[in-house]
C-alpha cells in the first residue's frame, strides 16, 4: 500500500520479475553472448473450457546476441524439466560479430498454471 498498489498489482509485478529472472538465468546458462534488452510485458490469462483461468502467461521482450550452437541449446531448453517457456514473435538477424553471428529479438513467455 505504500506505493498505492493493490495486492493483485503487487502479485503481477512479482511474477513479471520472476519471469525476467528465469529468462536471464536461462540465457546465461546457455552461453548467450550479450543480452541487450529485456522488458516484462502485460500478463495474458488463458481461460479453460469452464471459463475459469487455466494458464497465465508472463511475456518478456528480449534482444540478445548468440552463436548458432548456443541458439540450438536455448531452443532445446524448452524441453527440459522445470523450464516452462514459450517463444513468440521470434526474429533472427545477422549478428555483430563472428562469435555471436545471430541477433535474436522476440518475446518469451513464462507460463503459470492456475
């Protein structure tokens, strides 16, 4: 209440920051060369057939430089246990250096099952 936020707003901000933390951990452990930008976006709630919240998505816009092999490792991380991320709007361009030949920008979302 000090900032004038409701409990729901504080919870959303906390989960957005957790999604940022998980993304940074994921990229650093996969030898991403340089993380240029990372910004949490507004959460998206997906309803189940009973019209109750089923999954909340906490998207994060990111831009980073990476090599071909390390990008493949990042894609493989989606299938690892306890890594619940979705890639969206992925853009792959030529990178700035030979060590990081790819510049990746896009949205990665952490999923939270309600």
